[in-house]
C-alpha cells in the first residue's frame, strides 16, 4: 500500500513539470512490479481478493495513463 501511495504521488508530481522518458519508464516499471506483487499476494491469500482486484484495477488504469502520456511525449518530438 505504501508503494502505491508513493507511485500516486509521483504521478501527481509529473503533471506539474517536465518529465523525461527515463522517469516515465521507471514509474511504469514500478507500477508493473506492484501489479505483479499484488497478483502474487492475492494468489497466496496474503490479501483479500476483493481488495487485490481493486488495487490491480487502479494499477492497470495508472499504467494505461502513463503509457498514453509517454506516447504523447514521444510523438511530439
């Protein structure tokens, strides 16, 4: 949960300044790692499946938004 909050903070801070491709790439990697951990925790019964699905949904949405932003940045160059 703590890492999810950090990632959301990173996403918010990106909207206030210039972000380079490296920062976006690192943030995407973090989101993908968190999704994998959440899936593993759900499968191992560490977290209730309802909560896990909720977090996975939001991680997927965050990833999609970052990919969209990444593509816009690279198309405008």
